[in-house]
């Protein structure tokens, strides 16, 4: 597991490039306020918009998640904890006034960037 990349994944970088090309500026890997060891993949701090690009395996994608056969019980507990942590992080941020956007790694980067830009634009008009 230590060899698994948790930052700067290809889907995340693709979305960041598209957002930057649209003129949007953001911070990456921002610590979640009040939650040690948790980070926001893409953060618009002033607008309080948190974007997470979740990996299908690690975060339990309903379309693409798989369960390893070897050590299945341990893996099921590990992946269930990941999903519970995601939910807890989302709830914590929303309670703190953040808008939380979660996307799967398999989603089209152009579509994801378009959604993020639209929500960011809506935030600026309110």
C-alpha cells in the first residue's frame, strides 16, 4: 500500500490542468481544518469549495470497486473504514460551511472541470 500514489494522480492532475486553463486558481492537498491527516485534493479556500478525486478501488466506487480474494476480511474492513472516513470528512466540512464535491477517478476530466467551474462561478455571484 505504501507504493500507492495518494497525491497528484493522473485524473486529479488532468482536472487541475483544465481548471487552471479556465483561469481558476486553487490550492492542492490542503489539510482539512480540524481533522489531522486528512487533505482536500483541490481547494478553493475563500469560496470554501473542497474537491475530492476518489479512486474507485480505495473509496468503493459502485461501478468499479473490486474485493481482493486474498485476505478478503481484512480488505473489506479496510475499505469500509475508508468509505466511513470519507463520509465523516464530508459531513465535517459541510458543517463548517464548505461545499464538498466528490468525483470518481473514472469520470471524464472535462465534465468534472465544467461542474467545478460552474459551482465556483455560482459561488462568486452570490
